[in-house]
């Protein structure tokens, strides 16, 4: 017979029961948070949202639970017989109660503080109030005003104390049994704790971040219900908060650069009601496309993407076009919201809980349906969470792909990242055919990615070439895009659609021009309109960047309301005023006209005439009259970005 009492009072059983108590207490503090902010959340509550928030809350509570109780668990399960004394376990109880009480207190304090910030507090809250001498009096005043929350705190701490289970050493038959069971328990607990903290044991998923809370909610503000404050605090440690520099007065900043497009241009170019398809192609550096590189290899260079080569002469494209970031997660905010990566990936920062717009939310006001497609697991890279944050109505990933009987399910999985591009783009096309017009459909491809693998049937026909493993993959992706467009061209919505093809970032490079500080960001930006209503043209008088895509599309679609984007409408902005920005290892890069300026946050380090000095060999810092104006505009852009991130002013009316 199994002796339940012995299991309960073993170190292992006691630890598990005590963790269960923490789960209950954290969930009760979430209920208090919800009730305190009832008017914010309840009007939008539904049963599906409730269950989704509950699932998310358990996931984030699990992570916080293991963070907060890691020392307690190690000490409880440490296989050391000498520690099994009453005094030691009284100390463990105090450690358990105090650390978890701090977590509960932070949750309850945030239920009040949330009303002022609209989000869970992060570690930056300590910096925010570091110079305030009245913080104690404020806390005491709010404690009196919210006396019932103090009572809730006391009750939850009492639960922690009274429901604590003490282990007993006499439940073990021998010291040998004690050491064996304790060692096994500790070894099992380590991967469980890692799993709980990360949210998954799979390498394909990054550890959970604050942004992942958006996967479980309909509105960004609801992410605070899913999150808990200990998690938000711990996961933002080491994440540098945006620092608002004082380069100039707010008035000078606004006069120098304003990211709000107050008076969008609406003219005869308006394509109001046209559909939009955006293809964010993994790692499609400009180097891989022959049409952008006629001068390479003595004019003999052909590239690796013949279909894209055929599309460029029929499209509006740019000779000087750049990514705003270096990793995949930087592309979505840049392309779809006009927010570049600055210092740190936007989706990894607490700023993801700010109020933000995005192309899908703006177009929803105009009656657009919207879907985001990504062939990876639905939690991969945080794309689903961010897609929901900016207003996509639907997200279709691996889970939905596998539900279709038309395709191969997991047989089409590349074994590492996602479904192969060819079948997934066809799946996207089938799904688009079911969307109501006008629609916004966006896909993020995946095959042209390390480890640069291909479906078995293409491995011989698309051999490695050109000295880089990625070349065979971009040939495959190019073929997948060709098949997508061939079939799309037979659909009734095709002629009434604007297509945008853009890379998320660059990848392996062969030619020196693409290995420079600027070449690292050189990507294609292609606007293709099948009915020819946009003049096909390769423009060499304009500087283009990912953050220009949303403003340019809104112009094409006749959108006439204010919006915020750190980019230009490339159809209306005078070429000399267009610019691009990226950030590289502590250096801000600003491209305008024929100059690239590198700025370290304090002073300009370099200026290059990048159009003629393509390898960036001649530093002209301090030698050009344009340097002062460029530096001033860059400072205004940085200050606008940082201050708006910190102050939650990412909407045009803030």
C-alpha cells in the first residue's frame, strides 16, 4: 500500500503542495487585480477570452513561481541529511512566505498603479521613482484609500503561512533512501523549472517575454490580466529601458522631426478599397537579386531569384532601400507599424504594452479583413502575439496548416522552423480566397533560414551555388513565390490588389559592398500593382526603409486620418527629405541624400558618401556642412522615439 501521508510529508511532496498553494494565491491576486479594474476589463469579457486568459495566467504564474521559489526549492530538495532539522525548516518557511508575499504585494500594488499606467510594472518602475522623496507617503495614502486590498494581502499571506506543509525526515526508511529520492527529485525539478520559466523546453521557442501575453487576449491592455507583476519585473531586468535624451527642448524636437502624419496625402493615386498582400521574405538580401546588381562581377551577375528579377521591372522599387533591424522580430514592427528597432528589439521590451496602432488596425476602420500567416509553430518568435497586438483579426500558422486535409501536415515541416515555403504559400492563397474584400494578408516566409535545408525532392535540382548555402534556399523561395503569383494571377481579386515584397533582414553575403555597415541592411522593397496603376520604376533618388511601407501604402489606399510612423510616404515626400535609420552595436546610422552618418549617442563618429564610396572607406566626419543638419534630425528622431516609448505616446493624439 502507498502511504499517502508519507508522500505528503516527504520533502518532495511538501514542496509540491507548497507550490500548489502559491498557484492559488497568485491566481487570487489576479482576481483582485481584475476586480479592482472591473470597468476596464469586464465590458469586453467573454467565455472564450476568459478561458484564454486563464491559460495564459497559469503559464505566466508558472514562470514567476519558479523564479520566486528557485532558492526555496533548491534548499528543500538538496540531498543533505544534516539540514533536516526543525530550525532549518522554520527558516525555509519564512523564506517561502516572505518571497511569495513580496510577489503578492507587487500584484496588488499594481492593481492600483495599473489605473495610471495601463500596464504591469517592470523593473524600470524603480528608476522612474528613484528620485522621488515622497514615495513612502504615496504608498501609505493609497493603502488607506484601498484598505480592502490590504485586507486581501493579509488574507493571502495567512493562506501562505497556514497552508504551508512541513516535511518530516522520519518518512524515509533509511538515509540511503533519502539521498536517492532527494537526488532524483532535484534532478527532475531542474528541467521542470527550466520548462516553467521558458514556457517551453523546445529550442524553437524563445523564453516567454512580456509580449507573449498578447497571444491570449484581444486587446493589448488585457495583457495585464494575463501577466503577473513578479514576472514583468524579473523578465525586464537587464532589458535596458529606453532612455530619453535631452538633446533639445520638446519644442525644438517637434519642429525638427514629428513622426505623426497629421495630414495624409489623398490624391488621384488613391486606390481606395484595393486589397493588400505583404510578403515578408526571410533573409532576402538585395544581393540575391540580379536586377539590383547589374554592376557586380563585371556586369555578369545574375543573382539567385529569377522570378523576383522578372517582377522588379514591373514594380515600383528603390535602389537604396534598407531594413531597420538585423533579426526577424525587428521586421514586423518596422514594416507594419512604422516603429524601427532602436537599441533593443521592440517586441522584447515593456513598450509592447503601450497603446500602438498598426496597418491592420488602421485598415480595419476602412472595412478591411486581415490575416497574418507564418508557417512556424503558433508561438514561434512571438509573431502571433504581436500580430494580435496590432490588430490582425486572424493568425494562421502550423496548427491551422495541419488541420487542412489538402496539404501534408507535419510531412511538410522542415524539422527546424516551419512549413516549407512552397506549400505554405499555397495554403495562404487558399485562405485568401476565403477572405472578404477588401483584405490585408501578410505572410512571413521561413525556408531561407539556417540550417538552409530544402525538401528532399529539390535538393538535387537546386544545388548549393555561389559559395553560400543560403543561395539554394533563396532559389527555392523564389520558385515558391513564382508559383504563388502564377496561381494568384488567376484569382478574381488579383487585379485589385497591391503586393508588397520586402525582406526582414539580410543574411549570408558574398560581395564586399554588402558586407559594410550599410550593406548589412540592404534589402529590396517592392511595390507591385498588377493593373499598372502605379508606374513601374527603379528609383535612385529616394532613400527607402521598412518603416516607409505603412505610410506609402496608406497613401495608395487613400487613408485620410492622422497616424504615427517613423517613416515617410515615399510617393509624396520630396526625395531629398527621405531617409533611413538603423542601429548597429551601439551606433545609430542615419542615411539621407548621398550621406550616411554614424552617431554613438553623444557625438558623430563617421560620415560617408555611401553612393560613391560604396565600401565606406573615407570618413568625412567634420568635413561636410551637411553633418550638422543630419545630426540634429537624427537626435530629434531618437528623442522622439525614446520619449514616446517611455510615455506611451505611440498614437497620433498623444
